[in-house]
C-alpha cells in the first residue's frame, strides 16, 4: 500500500469515472485501474462496485476512502509544517470560487498574489456553493470564496467584503419613475434569473420573495448559466435582472445608465473566504485574504450598511 494508491481511490470516488479520475491524477487509465486493483487485493475486499455507472464505492469502500482522506490530510499537514520554515510562503492551495464571482474577482488579485508568492502552487476551479461546501468537508479543497453565511456546521467564514446589488433593465422594461427602487417595485413577469444551483439565484428569489409567490408569475421559463448570458438575454428581450457590483463596476457611463439603485438598506451579499479543517495553511489563507482585500475596489472595502441576503 502506498500514498499514490490512496490518492487514486479518493480521485475515483470524486470523479465516479476511471478515465476522469486518471486524468485528474495525471496517469493513464490502465495504470490507475491496476493500482486500485492491487490495493483491493492487498486489503482483501472490493473498494468500488464496477458494475454500476457512475462508479460507486462499496460499503467497505466508503469507510476505506474516508480513512484514506484522513491519511492524505495528515501527510499534507506534515508537508505544510516543513514549508513553514523561513519567511517565504511555500506550499499548495486548492481553491474554489462561485461562478458569479470568479470572472470579476480573480483578475483583480490573482496576478499580484502569484507574483508576490511564486512558490505557492495554486489550484483554482469554479464550483457551485453546495459543491464547494461538500468538497471542503471531504478535504478535497482547502478554501472556498463564496457568498455567506453558509449555515453549514464546522465551516469557518472570514468575510472579505459586502457586494451591493443593482437592478439592470432592458431598454423597454417597465420600472417606476423613482430614483431608488424597492424589491416590490419589480415586475416579476419581467425578471430573468440564473439557473438552479447558483446561490445568486437563491439570493434574488429571497430578495423578491419569489418562493412565496411561486414560479407561475415568471413568464418565460429560461434560466441562464452565467451573469454575462443573463445580461445578453435582458439586452435582447428586455426585462429586468439583478446584478452584483463587481459584474458592472467596469461598465462605461452609457451602459451604467441602465442600472438602477435600490433604496436603503441596499441589499448586498457577503463574500467570505471559507475553510473547514484547522490545519497548517493559515499563513497561506492570511496571504490570500490580504491579497484580495488589497486589490478590490475601495467601494467594497466599506463596512456593510445594507440588507445582507444570505444563501
């Protein structure tokens, strides 16, 4: 038995497919399959039920994989202790960020962080909130950047900033002739939403109390997978949507004229750096948090003053 075999069974449990697991481990599929089979022979039990698609662990396999995760976590902790020597940061950091934030936040700080800490190996991916929380709990991620509070036991949430929401309206959308809008001013028949699984969709629905009113009033049943697609749909078919500040902060003045402010208290989302296990990566977390806070717009560095809409 070796650590490589433990990494392979963890990868296969996550990917649920031999080819994808092999790609994630940077080995060939036959190599991964053979190594897992050798581990099963050594332990005297099947870890995976190969007769099911997607591939699932057996009852014994679930317990074995859980223990493998603990072993790999402790091994990584040893490596981090070794990296703690000296002033220069070293090590690896596996980060996930929600898709409604990634295209706007990452370009602000990522270059500065990698230049300041060239010995830190970053692995970044876009995932939904639920997937991030699940992977943090399974120790397949070190940190997540997402909207909080998550209301998930065991998570440590360090707020980064509070991001206000705006109403974005098509050229022929109907809105009251007033400077500041209330949620009840929005015509739900004109409202465009992100697809299921995005926390921003949940926040907008909560803000507009759509859960109470049901979906029947929403008109065209289209849900976009990204903020940029949502904006294009509003441009093409009119209507309304609700956007976070980072998505619009670089717009020119002509386009910003189609943004409408909410009345105080302005609804906003809390964005936090979320971790799960206490380990030896606190210096890395602190450096990441400092890099983000140093590079976001000044308007987001202010204390929260509005209505925070949780996920």
